[in-house]
C-alpha cells in the first residue's frame, strides 16, 4: 500500500529485490491478474484510511469477490506493518470477513489480528511490498553448528541446517542426551549409597589447636584416605542422591566429635538451568557448614576443568563428574570456579585453621553493612569505611532524600565524630587484636548543596496555551539547564547515623576545571560557581552570589587518589591505542545502536556487522565507513564463513540486497567480541499473539552458533524482557502457548554459553535509568571466557519514576535485581522530553481543512512557527538544516558533541484527514483523540460498538507529549493510531520527527539515518529496533573496568601490559 494510491509489485530473489514496472507483451497475461488484485486491495486500504466508515457497497462487487482471500490477507499484513489495529473494526473489513466465511464455513478466523487462517497464509504466499520488512518473515532456514544443534535437543519446533566445522567434536556429540521436554528429567548415573560409616580415624597428628578444638589435615574413613581439599559425596537423609562437597578443614570438637567443614556443590538441575543442565556437571556454591565425618560415603571422582578444556560428553568412569563454574544462587550467575578457590587469597576474617572461601566471603559482606574506622587508632578525623566506600572530612557525598524517585541529596562532610560507642562484630569474625573488627559509631556534620536546575525551574514561566517561542517556554532567564551544576547553601545537617549515605562524588569550582565538557563526561562529577544566602522565602526569588574558588576545601587524599586513577586510565587508553581495540562483530545489528554505545567506550572497534534489512544496513555502513556491513541473512553468512574457513570450499559470488558483492567473512581468531540482538518480535510483550513455532525465535540458536564458530573472548546478547517469560518447546493453544519449559529460551542460552566454557550472568536494565528520556526495559546476557572476569551490570545514574519492574523472577520463585539503590534514587534527575528536543527548529503542519472548513479565527491565527503543507507521501521538514539555538540542556550537549549540521529533522507524511486530526489535538499535555471534535474522532476509537470501548478508549492514541514527562517506549512505527500513539509534539502541531525520535533513544545527532527508499518509516523502524546507545555505553563501561583490571594485573605481575 502506498499513500498516493500507487500499487507496486516487488520480486525477491537471493540476489536482491526488484521492482516490476511495465511488463512486456509476452509477460502481460501473467502480470495483469496479479496487478489487478494488488490494485483492488490497494484501493480498499486507501478507502479505509480516508474513511473508516466506508461500506462494501461503495466498491466494485465483482473485483472484491474475485480477490476476497487476497484482500483480507493483504489488509492483515498492512495493519500489522502499520500497527494500526483499530482498523480491524472497520465496517468494510467486517463485511469482507462475512463474505469470506459464507463461502468457506470450515475456515476459522480470529476477530482481531488473525482475520485469516494462519496456515493458509503460509502455504499460499510470502510476499512483502517493502524489502526492509522481509527480516520479519525470516525466509531462510536457521543455520547452526552441530554443537548448538545438539544442545537444542529438539526444543525448537523448526528443523535446523547444521554446518560441520569441528570434526573432532562430531563423534562426541552423538552422546549428548536429548534435552527435549519429553526427556527433561535426566538423572545422574547412580552412585553407590553406603547407609552407615563404620570406622574413622585421624591420619596424622593435629596441625593446631584453637580453644578446645583440634585441627587435622586428613582422616581415614572406612579405609579410604580423605584430605583437606578433597571432594567427597555425602549421605543425604532426604534422598538416595548424594550431596557433593569439598573438605575445607577437619577438626575434633569435644562436644560434636570428628567433624569437617564442607563447601557444597550443586547439581545442574538445582541451578537456573534446571532440566536443561548437563548430567555430569556440578557447580561450586558459597554454601558451607560443619558436618560429622561419618556423613562422608567416599571420595568423589570430580575434576575441575581448565580454562581451555571443553565440556566432556563421553566418560570412561560411570562415577565421573566435573565442574568449572561457581554458581551465584542470588543472581543466577556462573563464574569461573578458580576465582572462588584462589589459594593466594588473604583471609581477614577466618582464623588460620578455619580457612574457608565461602565463610570469608560471607563475613566480608556482613562487615560492609557496618561503618568502621579507617585508622586502627579509632580516630574519627581519619574517616570511616561503610559499604566498601571510604569517607573523609571534606568529601562530597550522596544521601538518600526524603521524597521517592528523586535524585540524591548532595552535601560535603564538614566534621566526623564518634558517639563514644564501639560495638563488637559477632563471634564469626577473626580476633586480630587491633580492633579492626569493631563497628564505629559515627556521626557527621554535612553542609548541603543544591541543584541549580531547581532554581531555573522555579523561575520558569510557561504560558498556559503553550504557544509562545522557545525562550518563553524554556525559561525567562535564558539559562541552560545543566544537571551537573550545583550551588552551595548555608544549611547544615547533623547525621547521627550513616545509613542514608550512598557513596561519594567529585565537586569542583568551575574556574578550577580546565575542560568542563570533558569533566562532565566523567561519572559522578559536578561543579559549582554560586552560593545562596541562608534565608529566602522562595527559591524563585533567591539572589545567588558568585563563589570564589578558594572558598571550597576539598579532601586532598581523595583528590590525589582521583588524580592517580585518572593517570592510570590515560595510560590504559594509550596502551589500547598502541596495541588494538577489541575487534568486534555486531550480529542482527540494525542501524547499530549497540555499536554506537560500545565504540564510545574507546575500547571497541566494530569491524563487521550483519543486518538483513537494507535500509538499516545502509545506515550502519554510512555511519561506520571503516566497518563491513553485510546486508544479507545471518544464516547464509554463517554457512559461507564455515564453508570458506573450515571446509575450504570455493564460494559462489553472492550479492547483498543492495546489489553489492558480499565480501569474505572473518576467520576464527579474528573476532574478540560479538554482540547481538536477535529479532525479538516473538518474545515481545507488545506481541499479543506469540507463536510457539515462530521461526524468528530460532535465530537465538544462530547467534550462539556464531559464538561457537568464532569463540570470541566476550559476548553480549540483548533482547526484550519478554524473553524471560517465553516457554520453549510449548504448544500453541489459541493465542497462547501452553506447556514447554518455563524461561526456556534464557535457560537454553545459559546452557549453551556454559557448555562452551563461558562465564555468564543476565539482568534487565531500564534505559531510563541510564540517561535516556524514555521507558525501555531490555534483557542482557553476558558471556565471558573463563580466563577473564565477568563484567558487572551498571548501577543507575538517572532517576526514572515510571520504570516498571526490572526484577527477574526465577523458576524456583526467587527474584533478584542488580540495582543497589532503593526508592528510585540516583545521582542525576530524569531526562525529560523538553531537555531532549526543545533546541530543535520548530515547524508545524498546515491544516488541510478536509473535514472542518477554515474559520475566520483559523485564518487570523498567527502561529510562531514555520508552517509546512503536508504531502501525502514521503516526509515533511528538512533532512539537512542548521541549528537555530545552542544546546539548552546537558543532554542536548551530549547529543550534539560532534554535530555541526542537523540531519533527519523530518516527520512522516499522512493523508489529509490524519493531518487535520493531528492539528486539532488541543495544546495541553496528555490530550488525545478523545479531545477531538466529533467529526474528526476515528470511529474505531470512539464508537460505543468499537473494540476501543472495551479497552478504555485506547487512551493515548493521537496523544500529545509533555515537556516535563518522558517518551513512551520507542516502537518501529511512528503512527498516532499505532500501539503507542502518543507521538504528537508537546507544543507544535505535528508528530515527532526522525531526529526527535533518535534523541528519545539517545542517538547522537552526528548519527544520520538513511533509507534505500527515501522513506521515514524505514528510519523510524531502525530507531525503534535499536538498543539505546547510552544504555549500550553503560554496559560497555563495565567491560572497560574488566579490561582495566586485567591491564593493571598484567603490569603488576610482568612490569608491563600485554594485549587484552
């Protein structure tokens, strides 16, 4: 469907898409029947758009009857593309359905999304008018490696194409058990259970004594010698299946007898993997306890695999087990077990005879909950340590405010004192003799600072009718909002306890900062240049006073430490520059949202990207000229890579969908980092009609096959939060999926990563908490080889009060989140719609007066913005123009860093009645279609008999945004009748432009969007599918911390750095 009434036919081949124009005389008999039904369907859709009340009698009955099935099918496809589901209630479509069912009563259909039988659609045709939407159909069969194919165990309903690339493993793969739903209850090989232990004796003399307890290195249990450090299996009173445990130390207790301290392992099915776990792999835990030696049935044949050893699938010994990971029961993460069994660890809380890594970790975490003096002399002036952070006099600190969802209060410690109390930690802590085990009873005096933006907001006078110029709307004082700008007050607070402290930050006088922009690009940095008097009636009336640099006293210890860290970071980046960044591949890249954020970290070099949609691939290539953007199917490219580099086949020439020759894929060993976001439509919560056999869901297996083939050091997968809820292996039951494995896709990903030897953890992140002015929750899964460290997930940096839950519920009923802050507090306030877009040039649609004629008031009304007549196709606005204002907020400064010219400030064009509706939406936040004049109200949204009446009128469609609010989740189509129709500018009579939507996602203005069809819908689709770059950057910063740690360890051990 095209808005100007034209009908188009496209032909897709393996080499590209071709648009059919004028046929030859010989081809005319084949072309015309197809063209005729396309044209009739086009006219039907055009009629529905212009008048949703149109009836069947107004169309040619013969043309409709001859092409009825095709028309309904095309309308279904068009509505899904446009996400304009209100059209399913159109009287014309209702008549089409009635006629279709009258002629074929045996065919059932769904009332809304599925107006035709889905199986019929699949067998009849698979044609798309827009080649950029072909990615949604996933035409090619999923290609996977044998390793990944075997791990799926038949859980995906689709049959995969496997491409062999590791001959040695193929023989072992046959022995991997089928982990399908029908065979999910796999049990380990039974171990001989001894009901009673008959004889125990100590092997050697005691190695030490503490109080009345004697400690030993080994014991003989029923004739078998057991040493400290051995792994044993224990009698389980509740089951015939034993527990596995490591002997941490042995002792003889006068009351309890011969004992040992055991650190437990978990069977795989007791982890988050559950039924998808391997049958012989166990996982080290932090659970430990004292047990009698008589509970030991024998030594277990358990091997800890090295970092380069792969998973074992054949065993000579039926009693054999292996482990390689420590399992975090709180966060369902898998880390290298060696990091949790380090023999060189310094024990601070366990005595010399009771050394246990699990106990030490538990005691350390417990100690962090209480403040302790830094100095052993208990001197308050030296500062204190609380929750792992040191606090000194003159430090600037974050404090939990009284109001929920607001940024932290910021203050400066002016004095630290002791309340004269010392509380001993409990008996589990080591007695060091130097009082390091004592809790400090701390009180602090704090001088408060304020946020300068609060003054600007108090002074702002916004006109009620929202029709004034930008300067009047933003602020009467013409000051720029800057969330990093503070001011000193004369207010002080005396805190009798420190439980509201949330960390430290850096505050400097503006005149002492050499490069203010670079300074603000760092984390937890603020600046001041004013102070305000002690007393004032209203913040809007305050007269701030300039503050001299010498009026600020800082903690020199912290200043020196910060300088050392900055120097270390500079040396690290010099090392990265002299050696190389991480050679990276972005699979299912879209336009490159993850790439933008990752490359901003300075340690990532994205050299390859794979993207099926032509416009998205074009955008990626234009913005990353040094990379290769493969505009082809990821399955086709994986097979070619394996055939070329492993099977040494001569490849045929292949063109991409833009007509360019596809270059060779990189070889194994060339890729350090893979990140990807497989198509998410099958998992998305917005998708109300999920399919158990949706072929797009299987692309997760393709992504993991890339990991299997390339074996990069680092891997990151992104997807919608709904992936957590998807039941893998289930069956379709109407519009729902029944049965299957709960959280099955995530379990499969974790199983595949751990099977390949990757440490892994997962979490849900809210983009709004990382400086993005919209709600967007995304699931991320890290995979890191065991010779490195697993990155943490970033803590929130900005408040976001409508975030929704980011907690993850595990199948065992437990929930977790990595977010350590409570009450929605963060260092920075939320980014608003106004702060994101109010510097962009203003323009408005011209009212076509299609329904309501222009009145005298309409003609005399003078709007302060440029007026543009809306064509019925392409776009409205300026694709290339100049900025009219300097940045008006810190967010805008970040977006405009490398941009001198404004691109993509263009809005999608609509038909006249839609334009008139947009213009007639009242000029106040939250106004929507319900506020339209009667004749302009869409029937499908306002009629009592429409579906909208059963859904609260679908509030928010044709909705106007609020300058002080946030954007709704960016979708792939900007349509006021779409799923999130609140897309009308806060104070201009038009919808959002491409650039404004890009700002909502955090894309820098230097990033330009392209379409191979010069269509804004392609650009909006790219934006809606992208990961917000600030969120990707926040994740990338955690990877920087890992690389920096490895760099420092390498310098410490070898005296110089090495390639990371």
